[in-house]
């Protein structure tokens, strides 16, 4: 089965996180758990990062936006990562290394 464009973004994100030795996991989808939770939850040097992966011009759903806002209000960092802005994740990872 061919990989979807969003799955390719998720794989690239995970490779970047692994390269920076960040702890991370992907919450289960498909109706399990709470709706709108970001695709990847990570921690680097005590800093919480939630990543929503999108392909092309896709945008987070209203439920996803709500969760991203709640995480930001709680002091976490959130990123919406696509094929064309992986550099934002790399920059965050580099700036948060100790």
C-alpha cells in the first residue's frame, strides 16, 4: 500500500526528532482517545512539543486547533508541520538543545 502524503510528513518529523534524540510518541487515532490530539507529542530537554502534521495546503480541523490552543495556553509549544516548513521543526529542535 502506498504511503499517504501526510504519512510521509509524519515519518520525516519522526526522523528529525530521532536525530535530535527527543522523546516522542504518536497517540492512537481512528476514534481512540480524545479527538483533536496532535499527531506527535515530543519532549526535548524538558520542553513539551506537540506537532500536527499536514500535507499540502491542508489545515488543522477546528478540534485540532482547539487542542493546539489549549497546549499553548498551558505553556507547551505547538507546530503545524508540512513538507515545506520542516525547517521550523529543525530550528526549534536546535534552539532547545542544551
